[in-house]
């Protein structure tokens, strides 16, 4: 498909395509597109198109979520009249093992995981060649993150990329009526 044909289609509602067969390996559900990010240098605004893909992103996110830190378990007396005691339906005070979500080590680890999560998903979704300063290929997460940081990427940019990746496959509100009419 030519660039001018793609330009004519951008922003238009896709026409539904009914299928009756799935063939192994056709990659029917692969989604690719671009994330537009804005930069400004010396008062001059510029839009950059970054190629993105959504294929495998959900699975990767699930994998990362499974690696999230867990709060430590501590023993604590739960009083029957407390909020927790009422939720548990306790008839008397009871010593229980509970998650301590206020543990500083856990909170720090969770914050780090959340930051890494966004970076990792963004890097996974960017469909780019990663080249380091010495012209070698950037392969690891840390190398790719450093390449992005050295190019001045901001928190806003990474959020825009993540939003655009989700938009590749998400049906917008009001379009969820997919059942055939009688």
C-alpha cells in the first residue's frame, strides 16, 4: 500500500470485514500504526511519527504484572469492631496474617515496578531499530531505555505512546454493538 493511500485512510472509520475462516500463520490480528509525539525546539513545533505495534503487548503486560512485588505478610490482631473485623465478620478479636501494604521496602519496590512497567511496555511496543552511540544494536531493556532518554523522551511522550498502542485495537465507546441485526 502506498503512503498516499494510507494518508487517505487515516482518521476514517474502518469498514468491517466479515471472515469465515482463520488460517494458521496469517497474522490476521496484527496491528501496527504510529504514535504521534510533539517536540518543540527553539519555538518550532514538530510532530514525530513513531512506528508502534500492539501484537504481543497484552501478553507482555500480563507477564510484567505477574512480576509485581508482593507486600510482606505480618501477624496482627484484628479487633472485631474494626473495619477489617466487620468485613471479615469476626465475633471476637483474632490474630491473623495480613499483607502490610505500608512496608517501605514494598512501597519502594512497587513504585520502581510501576515506572519500569511503563518503560518496558513502551519499549516493547515501539517498532524501531535501536542503535547505540557506537553504532551497535541496543538489545537490552536498559540499553533501549538509555537510547530513549538520550533522545529527550518525556513522561508525556511515553504516556502518548502507550495510549496510541491501546488505540490500535480498542473499539471506541459507542461502537460496541457488533451483533448482527435481525
